[in-house]
């Protein structure tokens, strides 16, 4: 999916820790991933005009949900009088008035 804002997130399955890493190295890499995600989430908040506050991630979740999962519009009721039936009614009323 192409994004206007250029912000993309790596999938979890694309983030792999090497088997030979020490515990410290693993923690360092994981903390880098956390920081990267945090920075990108803040950038997304900025893109959607969401101010930094305690509820910003909730606001971001709602903005994304509204954009990507909008409620379907309710169908309009069928039109009873279209231009054809309206025209026929006018003709009949005029015919009766004569």
C-alpha cells in the first residue's frame, strides 16, 4: 500500500534477532525497534494533526479506523416520484382541469 506521508512500519516477522547475539545486544536491538516505532507513531500523529498528549495513540487509532474502516452509508429510500412519473402526473392533472 502506497502512503502519502512516507511513513512505513516493519512487520514483526521481518525483525529477527541473531541467534548468536548476547542478551545485551538483543536488548539493544529491541530498544532500537521500540524507539523506531515510537518515532514513527509520533510522526503519524503529526500527519493526522493529533497533538502530543496522554490520549494521542487512542486518537491516532480512531483516525486510522475512520480512514480505513469507514461505516457504510445507509442506502437512500427509493424515489417515489422521478421526472417521468412527475411529468405524467402534471399531464394528467392538466388534462383533468380542462
